[in-house]
C-alpha cells in the first residue's frame, strides 16, 4: 500500500537510523532491566518482506514453502544466540495433522418446486475436517438453532433436547449479547468462546448433526464474506483425533446472509424476527418446514507433519522456569485468483509482522546479559486452521506448563505508526494488566481495555490454548489515535487493511510502513518479560477468571 510522500519520508528516515525504543521499568522488579534495547526498523521490515515474498507462496502449512520458513526462522534464532528448543535438540516440534482437500463441490437448497444451486465461494463456503473420501448429503432437513449454544453455567441451551441427528443446523454468528449487549447473558458486547465458529461446529457434532451452515453477517463475524470464501476455499487441517466421527460433523459451512433470508422467507419465516427470539433463554429450535439442503464433494484426506519452530535461551539459575513469546508463522497459502489475478495470500501483516517481532526479540535477549529464567520463543504452525500448532503444543508441551511463568502472544502487529494506547485483549483476566500499564507509562501511552471486544479476539489467537490450560498469557498491541502526522493517511491505511487486505491476496509488504509503534510494543513486551525472567514472580489470574482454577491445580510445583 502506498501512503503520501511525507509519510514515506518519515518511514525511510526511521528505518535508516535503526529506530530505538527506550527501556522502561516494569512492576514488580524494575531493577531487572539492565539496558536500553535497540530495535532495528530496517531489519524488521526486511524480515516481513522476506517472509511475505511471493516465493514463500503464502506460507501454507505442509507445503514446500514450510521448509523455507523453518530454515529462515531457525537460522535467524541461531544467529540471535538462541539454541534449538524443540524435542531432542531440534529446532522444530512435529505437529501431526490431517489435511482435508475438498473438490468438485456441489450444493443446493430445495423447498417445494424451488431449487437454488449454490456455488462454492459465492453463496456458500463448504469444507470438512472429518476423514472421508466423499461427502454426500441428500435432502437433509434444516433446523434453525439460534446461536447454537449449550452453556449450562449460563442456563442456556439452544437445542432444548431435540433430536438433531442427520440434520443441517442453521446458526447465527457470535453470541446473543452482540445485538443486545444490555442482556448481559454472555458478558455483554465482548464475544465469548460460544460465539466462535470453532465452538459452533464442535457443539453441532455433539448434537449428532450432519452439518452446519453459519449465516454470515459482517458485523457480528467481524470480517466480510470474501474472508470466509478465501479461508474455507483451501485445504483444511485438524490435529489427529481418536474419534473424529464423534468430534466433527461431516459438513462445516457458511451461507451468505441474503440467501438465508430468502430461504427463511420461502419457508414462511421471518429471519430478523427469529434473530430477536434467539436472544432469549426460552428460544426453541425452528424447523424450516419443507426445506432441505444437499451437497456432494470429494475429499482427499492425508496425514501431514507440520512444525512449530522452537528456540530457547537457557536461564542461569532457574532454567526449568520458562518465559514464553509466541506468534504464528503460517498463513493460508494460495487460493483462487482475486480480481487482479493474484492467488498468493502473502500474509505480510498477518502474521509475518508478529514473526518478525519474535526474531527481533530474540536478537534483544540474545545480545544482552543472560537471564535467570529461560526464555523460549515459539513460532506456531496452523493458527489459520484453528490454532492447531498452539493446541498441539499445549497438549504436548516441551516445557512443563506448570513452570511456564507466563507469556506474550503477537498477531498482526502495528505497521502504521505510534499510537496513544496499548490495547489488552482479555483485559481483567490476569495481573499482566498492571505490568503492562506500568511499562507503557514512560512512553506516554495509556492502557485500553477490550470490554467491548465483539470480535472475540481473545479466543482467536495462539495464546488461547495455553491460557485455557492455566498459563497466564498477555495478548496486547497498539490501539488508539495516531500521534504523528499525517494522521488521516495513517487512519485510512489501518482501516483499509481491515476492509480490503485481511486474509486477501493484497496483504503484502509495503516500503511505506512505519514501525515506530510496533517497536514501542516490542519494547514493552521485552521489558515486562525481562523483569519476569530475572525475578521470582509468577503472574496470577484474577479472581473470576475461568483459567485461574486450572492454574491452581499445579500451584505446588511453583515456588
């Protein structure tokens, strides 16, 4: 993306001078920070440029590009002074996955004499993560089940005990509070895990459904239809499961909102009125009488091995205790060409930027005095396929989770300039809030809670599999108004990314990016992490966090 020339001039000057960020004292051990870290904007830019180059083919997992990524990262971590941190002295941890590639997709809706053939990527986006050679669903009945949630602790059950075996569940995006936050049934505007598409597919499998069609709406999904079409139009992956038939439905899909509205109308139902009814605990599933869904597609299922890249800097006095930094290296690879003919989804911001951040943090830690605790950096695979690399690591940790002090996850970092705040996704969960707030004060920034996070970001990145197993994880990044001119151009560039580049082929490196805001964030993560690495503190979950009880079960292992 090209911004105005004044913006570019600021950028080039910043990169050529190797941007510096002042180290800050962080609670609770400010004396642990020994030096002023220097982050190199030009080096960050080069890492992003390389990793998002067309030759990396969108960093699809289990493709020839993966080997290039692994080599680039392991060589980068080694040059920074880290040692291989994977099992058996390797740079990588094998992540064994099933890959599902669908082809020859046919789908249709039928009601009486009306039939609507649907095209993959246009009216529907269909896939599967259940081992099979062929999926065939013929005239499966459709049932609207509201938000598709079963949450006993909230006295909420959208299924009401109905027999849904063999049926297609039509569900809404997000959870019931999105449209009416005052209900506060699911904590207000901020999405819970119940609002995530991953949950809806998992719960449908428990109900014995044949498939799911999530009605796509841009606002509650937080992304447009093209993002869905791109993400579900390529191969899907899943970790190996002992009983995949019980955990996955045969067909996972999305349907365009206008198509769903028309279908409901033809079935004598008012889609908007049913959306309102779905916000109540009293909601009852509604059959789309006379309507059915059919689909057939071939599935090539094969087992592949992808890799988490793990680097470690052993601690001097407490090497068995680990401070963690994470980001995902993968993106969605190559798909259907866009309007310009480009079919490589380069993933420059998402997440070559976070990956470049890890490399730069490794250089900072590797170039300074050794820490008392170990620092481990993990570049996860499979995030775009459902947090698979981080889930695999959380189930098969190389370093015990009980003695993992805490960590920082970075996903899609700020490449547009300095801002007024640091946004904390999952604010109120742990005392990382206070540690981060202390670290940003010398930068003149303020902490921005995510109380209104309707996109459910806390459940959408690689910190989550670790957090739900008790490891305190900070997930934070630039938020707020820009602090440097040209303000309007920076705002436009940031907005354009969300509207037109996220999960699009247009997510490409730009020479005009301003890394000063990213460097401020990296400085905070470095300072807080270094204080932990040279102290005896263990970050704590706050009272009321659902992750606190999990952590408490291993309290005796931490001294």
